[in-house]
């Protein structure tokens, strides 16, 4: 039963939204936190605050992301909250949001938000983004959409959203899919629902961080895969070319990795579209499939890496990982 007064928990983790300019550049300062008044939260919503981290995005590690996802899972089942909003640095927000998305069960809305501009800049976006995320998390119309990311008045799926622009407030987009909805006045308007959802099997979240990520370019990738294997990685994510193709020497390195028991998961460096085993030439997608590589549709490399860490941490075999990836 939803309460008339919505109780929303704001969990802060750091990022530009909490930063002010100082002599050495932007830094997190205690005086930049956003409260209900600054974010102009409408009546009917009670906003409580809990600090989890005070970190810039590049200081977020997979282990910290897993801590955050586990905390959110506890908040989800506590019965204390109608929704949770997480503020985060924009650089790695999509990774933290994605890990939470595949771990959480969806009991209450969870919305991540951030700011592209610090509170000291002209046209500051943090308070407005918090407001949008709070309205989303408090909405009656929020269904089982998974974790969402709300910035610049747009609501995006954590699994699809990505930071597309280094500095513009319209940076967050879901290429090829578009937003789930938007903020209009005091309302979160949901216009579409995601049909494809991947969730980890229920249980604790444990990451095995031995997963490498290699971006393929003309003449590049074989040495990098061998480095990952020699360093003890149990899986390697390959951001391949186009439909999922690589140069012939990279295909040889894929075979060596697979033969030594390392899972090689292929996605694309294109920012839209799925990989598929179409091309049969040495290094073509069909050739990589024959060599035993796993294809991961259009999941971005950095999200696929976290997914594999969680799968390996849960003790899943490659066959189970292949089945799970069919949901992408
Ligand atoms: N580099 C900043 C960070 O700490 C970016 C941001 O928050 O927007 O994440």
C-alpha cells in the first residue's frame, strides 16, 4: 500500500553535484549538498538524506558500486521508503546504476541523478535534476522499469543510458532507444516501458573482478587480450568493430583465450545496434562464434564487464551466462 505522504530517501555518493570550485579545481565541499528546498520538492513528498560516499566518479570502484547496490537492496526491502534517489558523479553513473539495475528486485522506484555543472556555475542543473529524480521515484505511475537515470528532465533506463557529451546538460541519452519518459511540471510522465530486462538470479551480490575490457581498433587487440589472459582474467569483454568483427590476429588471440578457459564476450564499439555472427572471414563475427566467443547484443562494454563480474562472482558457468545474455 502506497502512503499518501511519499517518503523518499536521497542517497548521496559524491560527484560534481556536490562540488564547488577551489584553488586547485572543483572539489567536493560539504556546503554544496542539495535539500528539499533548493530542489523545490512539492508538498506531499518527504525527503530524507543519507550519505554513503563523498567521491568523484573516477574514484568509484566495482567494489564500491557493489556496496551501493547491496545498500539499495536493503533500502528496497526495508519498507521504510517509497522510493530512493541516488546522486552520483556523471562519469561512472551509468555503471553504478546498471549494477544496481541487474541486482535489485524492483520493489520500489530507484532513480539515479547527477549534475553536469557545479552549484557555483551559471545555469546549475543539480537541483532541477534532483527534483526530477524525486518526482520520478515518488510517482504512482512508476512500474517495474528497473533502475532509471533522470537528468535534464528525461527519464532513462539504466541499461541503455550513457553519457554522450563531456559538458552539455543534455549529455545523458539512450542511443537507439530514447528516454522512457520525461518530467513535465510536477509530474513524471512515462511514455514507454522496457520489454527486455536482464536481472541476475536472486541472491547476494559478489563480484569477481578478474574481467578485462579490450577495445578493438585497426591493428589493435591481440596483444591486449593476451595481456588480460596472462594477468589472470577469467573473462574478457571485447568491444569489437561493427557487427562484432575483429582483425585476424585478434581472432587468434580469442581462440587462445577460449582454449585456456577464459570467457570472451563480444560487443561493439558502435554506439547503436547489436552484434551478430554474420561475417565468415577470419575474425568476422561468425568466425568468432565458431571459436567459442559469447555474443552480448548491444550491451555497452563497461556494463557487460560489470555483468560478467557479477556472473562469475555468483559462480555461473558460461552456458548460464549465455542464457542470461539472451535477455539483452
Ligand atoms: N568528473 C565529475 C565526477 O566526479 C563529473 C560529474 O560528476 O559530473 O564525476
